[in-house]
């Protein structure tokens, strides 16, 4: 069963990276910066903003630069929410 965090994170990735809108959950969970053509600096900033707003968190200094995949984002959100 998926956690609320995972569901929301999937929605955020689909919103920011349009090529993921038609993908299944496994494809989204395997998304990485190198595999998505639309993951540029602007969309990276949008992702960080969506993560902060969507989960009501403030990313620590330098943490945004470490988010290079769905898995990275998931681990970071879980560490900040628990």
C-alpha cells in the first residue's frame, strides 16, 4: 500500500515533468534527472518549490541540489516528515 507521501510525490512529479503524466507508478518512481529531458534548472526549482509547499516543509541548505531522482525526493521528504 502506498503512503500519502508517495501518492503526493507521484502527483508532483507528474505535474512538473509532463512526460511522466502517461507513465505508470513504477516508471515515475524510477525517474532520474538524467532520464528526463524536461528536468532542467527551471523545472528543478519548480520541483523544490512544489515539494516545500506540498509537504509544508523547508528544505535545509544544500538539500535541493541533492534531489536528482524520485527516490532522492522520497527519502528527503520522509526524513523531514518523520
